[in-house]
């Protein structure tokens, strides 16, 4: 990508950054962040420097990645730079491709083998399971936010919309879920172990280092008592625009992968919204086209309702096996409580039957990223504006029922 480097961006004039990194080129730009490819001067490691212009997005992404550090299928946060009068800059591992590009290349070539699909799925499930075991809901899972390295390892990225769920009635989970640990008995067939050269932040001490030549006041907070990102599960249970405690915003994610409860405007939801997105991603791996490519929220809901009966989903997954259709059906459930968890799916018989998942070294990785899906960029940067069509109808009253939820326009 041959993008001229702007001369006035703060990232180019901040001494603590340019003393440690050479900024090579801009690789992405969105409403809330700009991303640059860079080189760490100390060891020539290629990294991504993500300049986040939104305080809340930066806060969420940093804290989520610190909690998930060491998870093999989550992007590595090496360190971050942040002062009160400047944007946050996150230094992330650089992964040159994503699952959207894998799907795009497969359309032009010979498609994806079942073994390849299974390996991509297992890696996605491992990343989502790591999040959910730590009570983190990503809220924007889609192929463009699933980055892929040269070695075939897939990693969840773009946690700017993530939330760390508190222990309240919205989540049915253990009070203190254990941190994610790969199954050491069968890591190749279940979860990928950390790859050589991909150090996590805790291993190398990259997070929140104090730059040389700067006073403590000018650098970042590096004591656990002062660092706002060192405390886990610290979010208040409200978001901007919501007055009722425990309410989240429904204006998150990308429409094609957004669960029906979010489309209806529900503010009482949990980890299940990620599971719906997983079902949409898995269906796209099978067919190489989006499962619900809605042009508006109303059209999106119409497409979802059309496949509620068993034959409807089968028609969307032509020439796929009964087990493959059943796998998607376990996730694309109108009732959030009926969706299978990532941990449950990792033990599904589908992944233990022939053909088995191929080794990551056999996965075909595109040389570069292709075009992104729908109207939202992905991967390194996010665009968090609402595209909800229901805004014009005014407030919504969403009520939980035995079958899921109901909606009433005020």
C-alpha cells in the first residue's frame, strides 16, 4: 500500500514513539482510529501502531487485551502510549491478512476444503472461548476482525467495542471464570499453542513501559495502583445514552453479523451476541458468501426470520452435510439462551471426524488483505457509528420472554 505519510499527525511528532519505532506506512484509517505499519528499532520487529481517537474505545481495547494476554488466538498488545492531551497509540503484533481475504481468495480459486474450514473454525472458537471464559464480549466479530499471520494462526482483533461483563443477572456464568488455557492433550486438533516469535505482552514486559529520557509525569502510569487498565472487570454497567443500570447499547457490531436481539434494540444481552456472529461466520466459510447480507436492519430481520424453520437454513447452505448444517443451527438460534457456547462446540463431534482439521501450516494465507465486508472496515481499526434503522421509530421496549424477547415501539 503506497499511502503518503501525513506530516502533521501526532504519532509522527511524539518523541516517546519515534524514539522506539520507525513508522513505515499507513495501512488503515477509520472514524475512530488510524493504523500504521512500523518497525521496532531495538530488534526490527514489524508491528502495527493503532492511533485511537476515541477514549472509551481505547480504554476497552487495552484492558481487554491485557486480560487476554497469552491467549494464542488473540492479537498481542506489546505496549501502549497514552497521555491526557493525546490519543492512545496501541502497539500490536502485525498480521498482514484476515479471514475476509481468505474467503475472498477462496471464491476466486478452488474454494476451501473441509479440513481447512475446520481448522479456521477451531481457531476462531479458541479465541472466542478465551474471551468468554474471562467474561469479555467482543460485540463485533466478523471475518475482517479475524486476523491471520503468515503461519496460518488466526487471532481475534479490534476490541474497541468489547465489554467486560460484571457479575450480574445479564450473564449466566461462574462468578470467577478461570483464565483460558489451551488443551495441552491435543493442541493441534483443538487450540493453537503460542507461536515462536509471537511473544505476549507479559513475557517481554512490553506493556506500559516508561520511555527513556522522559519524566514519570510525562510517561504512562506504570504502577498497578495508578494504571486504569490493570484492573480487571472494572467497567460500570452503563454505556453512553443508557440511564438504566445494567443496560448496554444495541448499536454495536456490523449489521450482517448482528444478532436479532441487537437489531431489535435490546440493551439486556450478554455473551450470546458473539455466538450468533460465530454462526454467521461459519456459514460464510461453508458457502463463501454472507448468510444474512441485509441492506437495512428491517431487511436483515426479514432474512433472519426466513430461515427460522429447518428447511430455511438448509436452503442457505446448499450441498453441505447434515453435521455442518447442524453446527450452524446451534449458533444461529433466535432464542439467545439456546445458542451453543464456544467451549461446547470445541468438543463437537464434527471436529473429531474425518476429514480432520488440517495443520495450520497447510492453510492458504493471502498475501494481502482484500476488500472489507459491508459498510464497516475491520481488523486494525473500527467505525463505531450506528447504522440502525430503528432510530427513527423512537424508544423501544424490549421484554424478555420464554421464547426469547418481544418488542414494542413507544
